[in-house]
């Protein structure tokens, strides 16, 4: 009887990370889902992550608490307005104010630590470099550099017991492509949450960059979104 490989999967509760977790499960991994309460401006995504982890059969789900509000520097961790009603051209110019400084580096470092403890050689992250990213920590060259660093920086890497790999199955997909993949993998869209600025009840605003890109993806994929929007 073959032993299933373990993988740490970063899970925000959004569409992309949920599709990534579902993909890892399909590839035959026992998935250890890792979420972060990092001082983000709302709790809705953490509730979504918990729901998705259960729906997709994660072996274990941990939420790490850190406080990036101490540094601020982002509309998600400081008293700044989240951009609304931007078109594709505006979204494509520069690094948006919703970028959280070094966030993926911090998250991947925690994932690396857990993977080493688990004896896992695989980490999954739902970064995408097509239908977004001004985000510098979503680029393939960044992921490649982190892998090189990780294999130099860990006991498992130095001793040769583990050759860490970071899997980015969504990195070259459009948002519509991600929606289609997630549907194929059985993700329950109604459980996910993508909005940067939901209302007090956790309903998505429908106007921030993340909501607009999500709406565009579902429209282009011709698939119904189970999430309800304020507008």
C-alpha cells in the first residue's frame, strides 16, 4: 500500500487558494492547510478558509496569528481606503495599495517550517501572474528564488532528506481559467471569499479589484458564482 505524500497548502479562503487546495488533493496529496490571521481588515476570509478546508478534506487546518498591522503599509493592514471601481488598465499600472509588504515571503516561511516538521517536500500556493499581479511576490522568478533559499536554509535541505518544491498550478491561468478548474475540481464557490472590503455582515462589496476580477472571471467562464455581492 502506497503512502500518500504530505503537502502544506496555503489557504486564504479565496477562489485561487481554494482551487489550489483542490488541485493538490486531486494530485493525491494529504493536504495540511495553513491560514493566517495577520491583522487583515476583515474576518470573512478566515471563516471561508475554515469552511473550504472541511469541504475539500484537508488532513489538518491551522490558522497562525501574527499582526502585520504593526507595520501597516497596505490598505489591508492600515487605515487606508481600498481602491474601488478601477478598470483593467488602472489595475495593471504599478503595485496596488492592497499589496501587503512581504506577505507571501512571511507565509511561505511558515509553510516551510511546518513542511519540515511534517517531513513534507511539497508546498502549494495559489499565486497568479496573469489576471492580476502587480504583486511582486506572485511572480515565477520569486517562487524559484524562494525554493533555492529554502533548500539552503533548512536541516532537511542541507542533509538531503528533502528537496522542497513549491507548486503554483494557477500561476499562468486567467481568472476564467481558474474558475473553470475550480468547478472541475468540485470547489463550492459559495464557501469562498475574495473581497478586500466586505460589509459588516461579511458580504462582498462587488467594487474592489478582487471582486471585479472575480466577477470578470465567472462571466468569461460562463459559470455562476455562488457569492452574493452588495453591488
